[in-house]
C-alpha cells in the first residue's frame, strides 16, 4: 500500500530523488516522474508495464516553461494553449534535441499539457523540471479517477499518492497535433471537438484503432474491465443475456437491474464522463459476468465516452 496524503513537500522530495508519485489532475490521476531524468522515465514504463513505443505526456505549470522544451510554438497552438490551459488539452510539438528520446518513444514531437488542478499546479511550481505522467494504471486497464484507485492498482510499486480528491473531468486530455495548416485530434478527451473548433476552425480527427499501431497512441484494446462489455440497446441486450449475471451502465435510464449504475439520472454528459471509469472499475470488482452499456450521443463529451467504451469492449 502507498501512503495517500496532501503533502506537497513530500511529493517534491520524492520526485527530487528520482522516485515516482501518484499525481492528481482534473482528467485522471497520473504516474509522475522527472521528465528529464531517463532513469525516472524507465521506472514509469516498468511500473505501468507500458511498451516503450508509447510516448508520455509532459506536464508543466506555465506556457513559458512549455516553450523552453519545444522548438517552436505554432500560432494556432498558442491560441489553443491560451484559451484552454490549464485544462484537458495536450499539444504535440517538436521537441528540442536535449529532451530524452525515451519520453517521446523516439518521435520528433513531444506531448505537453498544463493540468487544471490546484495541487498539481502548486507541485509543478515548486519543481525545476517538468513531470512525465501517463495515467496511473497498468497498461491496458481503466484509468484512475481517485487516489484510492491509484493505490489499488499501483500501491505496491510507489510510495506516495498526492490526494486531490475525485477528478472533475474523468476522461483523459484531448491530444492535438499540428502539421502545417492542418490540425489533427489524435485522441478524443475531456476537451470537446466543438470547443477546439470554436477557436481554430475545422480540425480533422485521426484516431488509432489498430491493435498493432504503426504510429503510437491508443491501442484498440484498452480500458479493459476484465470481462465482456456489450454496447447496444440495453433493454434488448438484457433479454438476450438470460442466465448470466449482468451489470448495466446506463447514461440516464433506470433499467430496474440489481447491479446497475446510472451515470447521470438528469442526463448531464459532464457528470456521465466524470463517473464512467469509476463505473467500469466497480463492475470489474463485482461478480457480474457481463457488462451491458449503451452508445452515447455522438457530440460533446459523448464522443470521447463512446471511444473509451469501444476500446473497453474490444476483445
Ligand atoms: O489527461 C491526461 O492526458 C492524463 C493525465 C495524467 O495528464 N495522461 C494520460 O497519459 O492520459 P497516457 O500516457 O495514458 O496517454 C498519453 C497519450 C497516449 O495515447 C500517447 O500515445 C499519446 O498521448 N502521445 C504522447 N506523446 C505522443 C506523441 N509524441 N505523438 C503521438 N501521440 C503521443
Ligand atoms: Mg492511459
């Protein structure tokens, strides 16, 4: 078991010694270490059992600090950063040569973001290095949205989890890249396509759905709850599931099932996003044999929720 607490001093000391900590952010909890220290980066990959072809996101607390890590900041990237940082937006920009290749899995671009969480920002302001932080779950599993979740999955491998309460967004950041005039979303997340297009106009979406990605990123199978997950019409799927112990995760409708989580009885998509990973985790830990859920409306955060559910359902 890790210690769970709110001491910034303790986090600063551990990170300064090259150790990893659990880091609260508004999206999900991260497994954080010094982004400029190769041995800390190796620990991150090993602790998560993450393949080295999958690059990490680097976190800092100011745009000035981000600018020091990259070669140039395209104008549209600045526009997005000024509008949405701190927040659930990750920018892919060309790294400076001195940034470790391990951080970016050998790619020329690095991923950067300023998280919108008071404890994370206070911690980052005390450090003279940025933090590499992938989601604090073993590779392929559901992302953690509380300090307890981190402890449950990685508590035997790290000493300290900085406790920032439950994550307010609940989905990982949206990953955005720039090629000349084109802006591409590489991962749907807590910042919606609509919000981004409001600032920079049309963007394309290129999500990795292969299980053996040519370019790194999300693998097809991810966010696994460890048992079959069916996405469909919940009422119909319940009829087909006779004999099996079923758990239901619905958006807003009560289906009268014993093991059921209604994410937002009032139909609020923000609330559903905030609770989705925790719901998958709960279903994983109960004795239901299959999980039935539904497709969400394909707009706003509904798109990112659908993306996560499809990956969790992939077998
Ligand atoms: O909300 C978040 O982004 C959380 C919190 C902790 O900040 N972090 C997170 O990290 O979700 P992780 O490692 O679980 O996901 C990082 C994603 C992966 O899909 C990775 O492949 C992509 O960002 N990524 C990172 N660097 C990249 C690069 N240079 N090119 C393409 N994709 C990159
Ligand atoms: Mg992750």
